[in-house]
């Protein structure tokens, strides 16, 4: 009898060890990236041969060190399809679409769901939820997970867009995907991996932190919030996703780094580059949101916005959606998430999908010139000039050699911005939107707001 039990246990163990397991992103209802080789990958505990069948073609790969991967041929958008993965066991995945896949990450402003949260609303949420049923939009919400070492799987489920799934999904990500789907008329897959209150270093690989920031001691040390520690969210919520084939990423984060903004451009740039390196899919587009003004944020947030702007200017294939006009004085989570998502989508449509006749960025400071006590400011991304859309021009300051800033007057003249103060005879520096609280008043003719900016490089 004992021999029979032992034999049975051995057979069961052998059966388990031979089972093939796809990565946790490979499920029913998923979206695969079009027009790129499609990475299919997973684990198996024995060194076996794995076959993957998709659109009548069979792909063969070997298990090595418990892992396997294969790249499917490029595919046009379409579906639904079935994907079969077979080793000793057989995994059949159905209702699969091929389209555009975007990774959506950051802190609470990315995490904030369409139905709002704890008394903080999302404008237009009720109608958005009501009209959200769309089988061509698929959603995957990565379960929150910290890890000291990189993980290979995550929790989450692919779902179709409908009221019961959209209401709890990232508002920024949903409105971004919705605009893409309605414009492109192809399937859109959104992978939301976000966690409120977390700094960029938590989303950055450990090797980057150790090699580039080993002498920096300013990281958050709050033991009650270990999710803020360097690399723990990259390990638990980003590493498990790679190298799932994606089109690009969108990002909404920054508030948690404003007290050590000085290293944010370097940190954020390094994080973007590390994700691209680890995905091994080239310099995929990475679009992000500049943090909005906040009445109790201090001017550190202006310096943080500047660090974000410098990132866009320094790192290729990035873009920044400005929110200087839609902040809320007492609320760190602006309600206008639809505008945020759509501003991100404009970047993607213009830069990645061939829509050449639209403006996609707000004005970005280019240069200044001085005539007597008047400063003329010129901008990029303002081809047709500047506008206020009925708002009064404000939040401008000028300074002379004494580095003392004074509130300035401003006018728009033939699409250019003219600034002066009667208290500054020879201005050498201009700042816009550098206060605790501002309500952005400067736009291009497409209604996209200008970033806060300064022409000096003084410490304060």
C-alpha cells in the first residue's frame, strides 16, 4: 500500500512539475499589441518544449531555467482570436483582440477611479460610466504589491469596458484610452499599475538606484509606508509585466517628490530609460502629466514642474500634458481627469498615429528679449500665437540684477507676450506660475495651457 501511495505522489509531482504557466497578463479578454512581434512568455518547472498556436500558426520554443518565451509574428488589429499554449498541459485563452496596449502608471492622480473617491469627484463621471460599455476597450488593473526582489507575476484580470468595470478604473487612463479608441477605431488595452502617495524612486529598478543615486540620502524613510521605499513597486508591479508587448506608457506622478525636486529630472529620466531598456522594445513613447498647482504646496511644486519640463526636453520620445489651468486650491486630485486623459491622447495621436494637423502641447518657453523695461517672451508650440480664452493675464513676475521679483503687468500683442513692472527698470528675469497657487491663464490657440516657467536659474 505504501508503495502505491509513493508512486501516486511521484506521478502527481511529475504532472505538476510539467505544467506550463503563462505570465499572469495572458488571460481571456486580453489585448495584444498590433504591428510588433508579440511576446508570449511564462514559466514551466521542467525543461520541456512549449508550443503556442495563434491565427493557425504554431510557434515552438524550449523551456530554459524554468522560463520560456516566444515572439509571434506581427499582426494587424482585429479579433476576437484564440491563443493556445501547450506543454504537458494545455492553456486555451479566448476573446483576444489585437490593437494598441498602453501601460498607465504613477501615484494617486493616476490611481483615482472614474467614480472619484472619498468626496473627491471626477467631472463628468456619471455620464462617462453610463456610456462606457465598449468591448473594444479592455482594462487590466495590477494588484498592489511591494517586493524586495523583482517578481515574475502579478494579480489582475482583463475585463471589458462597461459600467461595473470602468467606474473603479483609473480615470486618467480610461479617458486616454477612450479617446484613442474612438479616434483610431481599433481595440485598446490599458494596464493600470499605480499606487497613491508613492515617489518615482519606488518605481525605479534597484540597479539604477544603487549605481546613480547611492550618495543620495533624501529618500522617504517612513516605516509606516514601505511602499515609498526605492524599487519596491518596480519589483512588485512593473517587472512582472515585462516584456509584454506594449505601444507605450503614460505616467501621472510627482507630488511625492516635490520636497527633493533637485534630483527629479535625473531620477525620472533614469526611470524612463530603465523601463525602455528592460522592456527591450526600443524607445517606446512615454507621455506624462505635469503636476497641477495646489494652494498648500509651496513653490517646491513649481520647481518640480520645471524638473518635469526638463525631462521632456532631455529625454527622446516623451511628451508632457500641462495642467496649470485645472488645479484645485485645496484638492491635490483635480476633478478634470477627462481633460488630462485627452491631453495625453493628443500627444499619442500626433506623435504615434499620424495626426499631423492638430496641436498637442501647450506653449513652452523658448526665449526672451528686453527693450527698455519691457520683456518679450517667445514660445514653442504656439504656431498661431497665444490666447487667454477670457482669463485675465496674471501670475507673472520680473526681477533685475538684485534678484528681487516684483509682480508684473502683461499683455498679448500680435500673439506675443509682453511683460513689465514699473518697479524694475532693467529686467533680466521673468517667472510665470511660480507661486503657491496659480490659475493658468496662458494658452495657445488650441486651448492647451502653457507650463509654468522661469528664465533664470537662481536657487530660489
